[in-house]
């Protein structure tokens, strides 16, 4: 057996499937979690599971925008326990990392660690090692993203989810209260609905092909006639895009429209495109 009871519990958490089904899936996939999820989906036992960006670690996702509103950063820093993730000293370190990314624009985590930390004479790496010693847990700067332009940030659930969004608009429109409210709402939408891509064109071809394979296998297992199988797959694939693509998602604050329609209405109101 290439898996443990903990793996079964993790698969149940991800898919909502029963324990025995999860055991069968892990056995069939030789303990590979992603293959087990696909196995359950092919059997029609698990709905589409949003796997992207879900990291099995405690820590903080922090997002912020520079004082001039032109640079936005989202960063993830991991610790070993939730207790440390809520520690004020740990959170201050995370903010320092984010400020350093804003100010110095490092290429990657390794470059960030070598930077002189914002407001300090020490490097980020030196500060990190100090925090590990004083807090008593391993801490790791896992990843970050930095964007320039009309950006907004949003942090949900005390740092469980961090969002940064870049918009294509003019400085005049970006400065309006109407745009700021719209940008905040879009950031909350991403946090709430876990949008993985902007639109259908942004979804990698291999991701689409894999989804088609899973949906086709579902149709075969359901015993649907071959002459309608393609149409059913197309319909389910369309539903898949509406789940993972931001502009195609139902707008959470008004279910009568999609995010694209909400964007168009705000653009018309503010005089944008």
C-alpha cells in the first residue's frame, strides 16, 4: 500500500467522497493524489476539484499595494503551525518581505532573500533566520507575484487567501471611487470563487484536453449513446470554463450577471472601454 490513512483523509477533504471510494482511488493510482482525484472524477464520484493554488501548509498570504497605487504584490510565507502564522512578529516579517518586493523588484525568492530588507540594514535572509530562531519554527518564503499598473489587493480570512489584480484602464478612471469599488469587488470574487484563469483563451490546451478526457470517460461509464456524447461533453466543458474562468463566472454579488457583464456595466458608467 503506497498511501496512509492521512492520505485518505486528505482525499476525502478535497473531493467530498466516501472513505472506501477514496481508498480505492488511491490504490488504483498507487498513492498519487492528483491521479486519485482524476480517478474519482472519471467514475463520476467527485465533482470538479479546484486544485490550483492549494498548498498544504500553514502560513500567511499577504497582498498589498504601494503608496502611489502603482505597484501590487501578493506573497506567501509558510510556517509549521497556525499558531505561528497568527503571531504578530511573523506577520510583520511577511509585510517586510512584501514591502521589499515592491521597492526592489527581485526576480524570484532567491533574489528576494539576498535583498536588503525594507526598513532594515539586514538582508531578508538574515531576518528570516532570526525569526526561525526566535519563533522556534521553520519558516519559508514560498512565492510571490508583483504587478505594475492599476492594481488592487485583497486579503481574506486573516491571511488564508491573498489576491492581487491588475486592470487595464486609464489613470483617471483608476483614481475614481467607482473604479476602486469595482476593483475591490473583483478581488473578492477571485477570493470567493477561486478563479484560476482570466478567460477561456487563457486556459492551457493541455488542461482542456485532460478535462475532455475525464468528461468523455464519465459519459462512457454512464452508458450514454455515442451520437449524443460529443454534445454532452461540450456542455459539461462549458460549465467547467464557467467555474474556473473569472470573466465567465456568475458575479457573486449579483447572480443575474457574469463578471464580464458586471465589468461592462461599470466601464459604461465610468466612461471606459
